[in-house]
């Protein structure tokens, strides 16, 4: 079998290396008295003498080992990237040799050969994964899969049944999601068929669109202005409405009277009515402007959805501005009443949708937080895998990471449920007050889910702090690099969804 062949080969070549792109620099290190482990990268060791080989022998041997390693892997069809595979194998012993040498152990390379020979059976345990994946996937992903197999009895058979494409997708799922998929069995297989891997640029990890700085700054200025204008209009509305009611009460004594005093009172009441009607429209406009600018400034809402919301709100604002103009030109009580009815009609058409839009903004914030949570899980997994490679016991930290993953996945599920409820409420909102009860119920349920998701994420980040503290306690410092060392990051998405969903 191929797996047995590569296992034996790994044991045989752990002390060997290949000439990398940085060979010249590395050879210079050997000439100037590099350590045993550094020299290992450049061409081997001589345990009998306890010294690194001469540079001539190293270079000559390296070329030979390059051919042996690459030819063996190619001949047996063990990897599509034989050079990368060999480098990956040899890096493990390099870390081992460095560790033992720093600890003052004699013959570090020979000792590591022996250790790797004894633990080569670990390679055999990954027979559940396609060989192309085991030779190219990042070590932290492979260790995550190892952990799943150790923890869940059905995992090995399940993963083995996936095939290469589905296995790649499965490995990119969070720990909690992997557990859920395995427990679903055949349904889990069907579910994986709905997913695909999507490459994500680092600057788009927590964004659904790019917003220019100028546009972002303008949106923030408009929001602050709308906030102040709303407060001003609200105070003016209350003041003018109170005056209107006071003067209207006095007007009751003028019924059937056309005296100069009564006519002046009627003019005053009409003017107060115009003013508080205008201020009512201004309040609605400023309230809608606040939501619109929040959407304009949110990179957690995709472009199509943002434009749909902005367009809908802008239409309502334009109608209200038109009504304000009509009110200012109104001369009679009936014209003012007609303007008030128009304002009420515009508000009734938009008031449920603006609540939906406000809910979407809240949910979008949750999306950004749990996306950061998902990526943090990957980065912590990568760090724990690195620590495990150095011989540290990270089992308790991995248990906490599993709990963390459950919390983040739960928040994600609540986000999705809230999003679906808001979509339903949005559809109902176009039918106006006929669906008022349904809309209110859907929006309230969505807000409750958003609050629950927020609570789950708070719990998750408490666990993350514990894990980070545990890492610092063990290694003294914390340097969590990006999980994908190539700079390319992947995420799992539904195959039917677009890039911004």
C-alpha cells in the first residue's frame, strides 16, 4: 500500500534534507559554525564524529538526497507536490533537533531519528484522509482532524467515505461543525454537498464590501448631523404641538364668531399646526437618515442589500420633503390636514421596514464578531498544533477550544435564524398594517435571537481569554500568526450563495 511505503520512507529520510531556495544563505551558516539542527537543513550529520559534515560533502549529498526524495515520491504517486512534501517531513525533525540541542542533549539528530521512527505510526492513523490532503494540508488542519477521529468513534469511517473534495471542505469546518456533521451521518454527507471552499483575501475576512474612506467619513458626518437635527426637530415638534393644543382650546370660544381677535387666533392655530406637522416630517426624515447612513457605513452588509435599503429609505425621504414643501405653502386647515395625512401614509409604508433595517444592522454587527471568532479558532488551533509539535501537552487547552467552537457555532446559528426572520418580516412589511402583528412578532423574535447570539459570543471570548492565558503560561509569549502560512485563507460557504452572502 502507498501509505506503508511513504511511512517507511519517512523514517528513512527524517535525517536528510533537500536544497531549498535559500540554500546559498544556509550553506554560509554551516561554514561559519552553524548549529547541528541548522546544518541538518543543509545536508545531514555525522553522529560518529559529532560534527556537521564539510561543506563540500553537504552540497554533494544534498543534490543526491534531493533526487532520492523527489523521485521516490513521484514514482509512488504519493504527492502532486513532492518538493513541498519532503520539506514538510524534514521540518519536523529540524524542530526536534533544535529543541534537544537547546536542552543540551547529545546527538540530537540521531535521537530525533529514533523518536520519529517510534511515532511513525501516527502517519498510519491518517489513512482516513486522501494522500493528497495529508501531503499538502497545513499541519494544524491535520491535527484538528486527528482530534476529531480520537474523540468520536464514527469519525474515521465518516471522513474516509468523503472523498478528496468533501474531505477538504470538512477539514475547513470548525470543531463544533465537524462534530455536528459527523453526528448527522448520511444527512451530514448531503449537507457537505451543499458547501464549497472559497478563497478570501485577508482584507475581506470580516467585510462584505469595501467602503471608500471619503464615503465612510461623509456617512459619519451625516449621521451626527441627523442625530442633532432629530433632537432639534423633536423639541420643536413638542413645543409647537403644545402651543397648538393650547390655542385650539381657546378657539372653542370663537365658534360662530368672526371677530378680529378670533380670526387672529385661527391664524395662529393654523400656523402652529403647520409648524408641528413640518417638524413631525423632519423627525421622520432624520430618523431615516440615521439608519441610511449606518447602512452606508456598514461593511458587514453586502452591496446589493445596502443599495436596496438605501434606495427604499431615500424614496421615503424625498416624499416627506415634498410634503414639507406642500405644508409650507398650505393656506387652509384642509390643506394642512391633507399634508398630515400624506406624512402619516409615508410613515405607515416605511415604519415596519425601517425596523427591519435597524434589525439587519444589529445582525450585521453579530456577523462581523462571529467571523472574527471563527478565524480566531483557526489561529488558536494553529498555535496549539505548533506547541504540540514542540512536545507540550495542550490537551486541556484543546478541550476549551472545543467549548469555544461550540459557543461561536451557536451564535452563528442564531444569527442565521434571526436573518431569516428579518427576511420574512421584510416581505410582510410591503402589505402594511394588515400584517402588523406578524411583523412585530418576527422582529421581536429576531432581536431576541440577536441578543442570545451576543451572549454566546461573550461566553466564547471568555473561553478564548482562558486559552490565550494558558498558552502564555506555557510558552511565556503569544504570537498567533495567521493560520494559513501561504497568506491564502479559505472559508466554507453554501454553493448556491454569492460572494457577498
